């Protein structure tokens, strides 16, 4: 093995061919990964572990990969492992004999319930050594836990977790606890897992694969190639079980041929880069041929139809929204041209005023039932605005330029007024034309424009915030460019008119590198009385006794109530400033200072985003740098509004 790392597995983490992978081997690997900051070393440690799995217990490979990404099934199946902190604490109390009060006190010093569970287990005296846990055993218990629903299930969950913890040794308790809480907190990004899987399977083809291990002269390029293959496969078919099955059957290099776009399996959508205004579009797309489309303000939908005729609708987050839109399912057949059998369509679902034949505001759409809607009961009608086609009649189109995809979209579907319409588009070439079209879009109740390259650099980039799609929003023309999607991490109790609900909130962006939520501002404006009541109700489900160890915030802004990172709000502000107290994007624009928002106001709840999809620290820094007047502002202000 060419990889060098100081990590040496302990005796208990070594196993023989054909045996089940001991959970100890995985937990020690994760601990070693947590102990190093370098991405290359993390990759090496993980790929060495996966190589052992490939050679000794290939049947466990997909389970190990799932546990490294803290999942028990593909994300689009919606099986979530998150168990509430209280449930886990009760299980730790029963398994390790440490009451909840002491656990909370220990969390204050150790900073994380995983470490509390580990230290409590280590300090426990045991009459005999428990039977070692296996990766498969832990995974199966996790699956059982995810199948339990309702409050009555709490006791069952506690009993299953307790069983795991009673057998846990050393770092095992740490990672079992963290997995259950929904985050491994060892700095292992999904991309690192994909790269490690590529490296491992090309160097040590898992049992049954036809690949033979590569010669040392080709080692570096083969590893890079395999990592790219696995990343591409995961983009197009995000299901580890299937990918690993294909690697085992065909070898990693050929496996991507069998992990292509497939209707029924949703992919992450392509996203756009914000621009400050029209002139930036021309600078960015200098020399390129592009088109402008209306940017509709609704909910993104990936509508997929398999050869069998089964239709599914997925959200921007790959949630299955099929039962939310029975009206779309029933109409889609009448929008197809002859010969259109299977497809993956990218579009926006928009609330529609049938009488006035016009678009309704986004807020109206949010009043629709989220699941199991009854077609006869639907009050808010929707119209689909179609803008891209990823797949048609058995062929993937993602590598085709947008001009071709658009032609195919227009020939494979037909417009039905008020139900299915192609995004209004114009192939503009100069500022005046774009300005005129932007104004038309706003008159047409749209948010602004999406500007897209047509021929060169115009493929569909799954899961990317691509430079080939730019957005120009009407709001960019005033104040600070794009809005931000921020996580509500805390609240201040309301006074006067707001007593009984929260008066203000502490918001944070997310930094995937440090896995931290970094405070960016307090917010108290933009809320209606109804908003305040519904936020109070929604947030009360996420109260947590103290700040999470991965919250970074100034002591001077510590809120009275803390929340789990669960809700994401869209917020606009007058401008952004360097802040000596807030920690958002610290180190990215200024060595020691963060960035804060001035005069933030609440726009709406982003139900389609989870906390880790909030605006990232890097995006905060980019938005700050885009401001025209940032020079004047970079003098720190210590306001706190
Ligand atoms: P935003 O707040 O702007 O929606 P976002 O992060 O959700 O931000 P962006 O990449 O910024 O997503 O904007 C793209 C979104 O705009 C898409 O996800 C889609 O829902 C919507 N949209 C509306 N019209 C179009 C269009 N013509 N082409 C592409 N996306 C469109």
C-alpha cells in the first residue's frame, strides 16, 4: 500500500477473511480520521480500511460505506437515522449508569454526547467482556430503530440503543451515539468517502470483481480515475448498495456504465450562481452564446417517468413529493408528445390563479398539503413551468448542450394552458435586451431571470452551483445581492407585544469544512404576528438545553433558548459588514473577524432546505466581496441589529 498514515489498528480491530467486520475496526478508523485534519490523510485512512473490507468481507462493504456517510439507505428513500438527544441520553443513562444531570454536566466539559457515552462506558467496571459488536449488527439495529415510529416507540428505541451501548467498547460508544444523533462529527465529507471507495476498489478489487489490482506504475492515475468514476456514478445513481454491487460485478472502472441516470432515482439538481446585476452577466458570459429565462418563484420539481409508466415527483432535496401532487400526476400524460415514454423533467411548480390566468405568490403554494393530498380536495391549483430535460426515452441527456436539451424538451412535451408551459425564454445579446426582459419577468410575477449558456460549457451539471447558470433577481437591484438561507440556532424571549413567543432569534450560516454553524446576526424584523406564533410552535420541537459544541457564536449574543440546527429561514439585509463579534465566515475575508448582516429581515421559511444546505461560510464571504461599497464598510462596526 503506497499510503502512509500513523494509524495502526488495535488487536480488536483486526479480523479474518470471511468474518463479519468488527464495529471496532470502523470506529477506530473514524476516530483516526477525527484525529487528523488533512483531507489526503483522511482519505488514506478510510481507503485502507475499505481495502481490508474489500478483501476480507466484501459483503459488508456497502454497510461500511453507509455508516461512514451516516445513512442506512439512499438519501432519496427518506430513511433518517436521527434520534432525539433525550432518547439517546436515557439509553446512555441505562447502559452506563450515568444520570442525565451528570451527562449534561459532562457535556459541558467534553463538548459532545458521543464523548460522554465513551467516557462513561470506559469508566464502567465490567464483570466480563461483552460480545464484540459487528458493523452488520450495528447497522441492522439502526435499521430497526428507523422502523419504529410514534411516541410509544421511545421505550423500544431506548432498549435497542442500550443493547448496543452495553456491548460497546472504547470509541464504539462515541460513534454509535453520534450516528444516532445524526452526525459523525469527524470531518468526513461525502466526497472523501467517494474518493476513498474509488481508491480502495481499484487497488483491492472486492471479491468477485474482474478487475485485477493495478501495477505500481499506474497506481496514481488509476486511483484518480477510479475516484472520478465513483463520484460520477454517485451523482447519477446516488445509491451505494447498487454502486458497490456494480463494482463487484464489473470492476470499478467499468461500473459507471451501470450506474447511469435512471428514472425513479432522483439526482441533485443543477443550481445557479448569483450575480449582482445585468452587467455582471455580460462579464461572466463574455463571448458565450446564452439565453435568458424567467425565474419562476415556486417549488422545484424533478418529474420522472420510467419505461413502465410509473411517475414520481422529487423535490430539490430528492424528497418524494409524488403524493403531494396527484393533480400533476394525473395531467402529465396529456402534456406528452407522441412517442415520449420515459423522461426526467426539470421544472418549477407554481401556484396558479385559474380565473385570472396568472402566477400567484410563492406563499400560496406553501398552503398546500405536503403529503397524501386528495385530488378532489385541492384548492391551490398549480402550473408547471418546464425548463430542462435530463433524460428521454432511455437516453441520458446531461452531457448534451442546453440548446439540444431545450429542443428535445420542446419536441417531447406540448403546452397545455394553465397546466404545463415552457419557461419563457429570450436569447438576449446586450444589456438593454436583458434589462427589458428582466422587467417583463417581474411584470409576469417572476423573481427575475435565469441566464444559461447554450452551446459551450452548457451540459447539465448535477448537484453543482454552476457558473453556467446565473441568476439575476429583481431584489439584486437594491440592497445586498442575494438573500441568505440561515439556520435558526437560538431565540430571545419576547417582551411586551411579543411576550409568550420569541422576540428575536440568533441565525447562523454553515461551514462544511469545520462542520460548524457560525452565528451571523440577530433578527427581529420582517415577522407578522402569525409568523411569530408559527415559529414559536415549530421551534419548540427543537429546543435543546444548551448550545451545541459545533455552534460558534459570540458570548455577548448568546440567546436565552437554544435550538437543534433544524429550521432554515430566508433572510434579506441592507448590507454585510465585517464584525468583530460574529463568527460567520471567520478567516475568509478577515483573519480574525467574521461577517454580519445589517438590518436583516425575515422573508420566508425554506422548507426545501435542511440545515446543512443553508448558505455556506464561503458563500457568505462571496456575497460580502460582491458588495460595491465593501471598502467603506470594512471598518468594523459593533452594532448588533
Ligand atoms: P433561490 O432562493 O434563488 O431559489 P436556491 O439556492 O434555491 O436559491 P438557485 O440556484 O439560487 O436556487 O436558483 C435556482 C432555483 O430557481 C431553482 O432551484 C428553481 O427552483 C428555480 N427556477 C425558477 N425558474 C427557473 C428556470 N427557468 N431555470 C432554472 N431554475 C429555475
